């Protein structure tokens, strides 16, 4: 009877030791598993705009409304001939009806003396994928002033766009992910650890901005990936 009690007690002790060992090992494995590092990876690329949009405004003044419309129509036709001679296609040009102001009907005018009663503004819009051609037109269009056409192009209305983001997204995401991994590897080495699997990852938004204010046709594209890796001993 005493012998049986001894073996039972021994079995209980051994079972307790095994259970404690297993618990400690599981706890250590859990703690090891929970060690992690969060890193960011950047991918940045400069590209040239592939689309150029800019409005061309032209003005005329006259005391006769009919003559004013005729003058604006002549100016429009001369501008269209100039653009087409430069190589702009007809489907890259759009225009709206001119905007006419009657100065005598302006309740805020300071006096009753006006040089011309009517002032008209015509509007053409250029939308071209040929950015090089569009830039050339912006440089040359002032020559229309020799024909008596008053041209106005506002710099803040000129738009350079990059529309091929989907074509370079995979490459940039891959680069950002690789840069994040390299940063995580360096951290693991510095902390005497080894890099484990990815615990969590998030993809940042792509941003497109002008590289600088002097070259708005050069765009800088950026994306940042945030990745959390497990660390192992």
C-alpha cells in the first residue's frame, strides 16, 4: 500500500514538472512570437507630365455689340488657325460662347464716362497629350499680339497632369516593401534578433506633387508602406 502511494506521489510530481515545463516553454514561445518591429518603406519617383491643359482668353471692346461679336469671332478663327498650324488637333480644342460685359449696366461704376460700352472675352481650352507641343505654344502664342489679338493666359490656370499612375504602382509598391524589409533587417541585426514573418502591413496613399515651382511639368510621386515584422531570437 505504501509502495503504491509512493508511485502515485511520484507520478503527480513528474506530471507537475512536465506541465510546468510545457507551460513555461509555451509562455516563452508566446513572448518570442509577440516581439515585433514596425518599419516604413518609401518609394519616390520623378516623372514627366503626360497631359497639358490651359485656357486661352482673348478680349475685345466696342460700343457696337454686333461689331464686338464679329471681332471676337475673327480673333477666335485666327487663334484656331495658329494652333492648328502648330500641330494641335481639332479634337484637342474646345471653346465656349464669349462673355460680354455692358459697362453702362454696372451699378458699381464710379462715373458715367466709359471708353467702350461693351467688353467681350472669348475662351478657348487646350487639352493635349503632347506636352512638348503645348509648352511650345505657350512660348509662341504671344506673337498673335502682332495681329492685334489681346491674349491672356493665367499661370495658375495651366495644369500639368500625370495620368499613368496605374502603370507604375506595382513597381513602386514592390520598392517600398523592399525598403521597409531592409530597414527591419537592419533593426533585427542591431538587436541581435532575426526577422520573422509579417505581422501586419498597410499601404499608404500615392501622392503626386510638383517637384518644384519652376518645373510644374515634372511630378514627384511618393508612396510609403508600413510593415510590422515578428522578431525571433
